[in-house]
C-alpha cells in the first residue's frame, strides 16, 4: 500500500479501536452522527463479531455503552443481505430484552441506537443516510403522542421517541463524494479510506493519526491484507452468483412461469455460490433462504 495510506474503519473497529485509550475515534464518529456528545464507557464483545476461521463473514458488530448508560450497536456489513432490515430489528430487540433480569421493572430499559454502515443498496431511496424512530400519530386527529409532565420526570426524557430504539443506516456506496458537513466528511472516509487535510470533523484527526497502515505491525499488516483480499473475493463471488443466477433464472422463468422462475433463480445462485466456496450461512443470507433450505437444494443436486 502507498505510504500514508489509512486502513478501513471496519477492520479498525474489529482489531484496533476496542480499548478505552482508543475510544476517541469512535466517539468522534458517533458524536457527529447523533449530533450530541458521546463518551464511551466500555465496548462489549458481541457473539456475532467473533473471529471466524478464514475470516469468513466480513461483518463487524459491536455493542458500546455511553456515559448515560445508553447502548449503541454499530454494525458494518460489506456483502448484500436480503433480510438485513429484519436482522436490524432482531439486533435492537435483543439489546433491549437482554438489559432486564427476571422481575426487574421496565423503567430500567436504556435507549438503544442501532447504527448500520452498509456497502450495498439497502432498499429503494435517493438518500445515503436514513434515520428510523418510533413516531406515534393519531389516526383521527393526526396528532403526535407526547409524554405527560409526570412521564418526563420519571423517564428523564422529553419525547416518546427517545424511549424506543433508534436506527441509522449509512448507505456508503450511494454517497457522491461531496462532503458538505461533518457527517459527510466521515462518510467520505468510510467510502474511500482517505481523509483529506481539510476535513475537520470530530475524531478524524485522531483517525488520520492512529489508523495509518504504516503503523501496523507485520502481523497486523498481514491480517489486514488478508481481510481486504477476503472482502473483495466474497463481494465478487456474491455478485457473480447473483448475475449468473438471475440470467439463467430469467430464461427458465419465461418458459416455466414467473414464480417457478424465481425459485430457479435462487437455486442457481445457491449452486454458483457453493461451487465458489461460500459457506452455507452466507449463501442463506444473500438468498433469503434458511440454511436448511440451502442444504436441501445442495443435497438434491447430488
């Protein structure tokens, strides 16, 4: 890599930025995104972020806690997943339910933010940053449900939406590389792994200093280079499998009917992905099928 090159944010989160002394970069990113001061107290290990053999599944999923006790799920996904939106729901819901022990009052539940950095098109939209939150509107008078004064005192919150999980989706590949504000500066780095000297967003100065490829040890450089190769390989395999499966499925679909054609398309994707060496779990994720269904298709092929 060229001298002075930066490393990707996903790999840095997985391997470098998990110690308290290195929280500055992540705190900067979260503070800019959420538009408030975030001070991280700790980062908890997430089961889905454990290292896999051969570095399969290039996904980062960490759970941080800030000084107010609020939970922040930061997830980075490189490969397209048709059911990703539902996994977001599951992740946030799990973070909520795991806070309470049996018999504890619901009032102990803390706010959860689910922040998603995705490198594929997630849904159909014109923006590259989306925010989702609970908004209760009357079906007759169209008013927004508000907290009473007693509830504000009890919850120490001003709005109902602050009690429920909040979602952020950063569709990195849809960013046009024109940085108009601090958040855009961060997204520019996420997309290009580069931070121009003119960028001043909180945390980027520290990222520019800490996340240099040249600062990595020989072992870290080897691991990082492997991560890049694996990410590119998996993205190419998924894209090739979808492209081949769609064209073959379309041809068969014209002959045997639309619904059956869609089934044939998915079967082709399963076969192509399996031949390319993708694990069954990833094949299931990109096709939206269960692992059992993928195994059944592969076994039938034999």
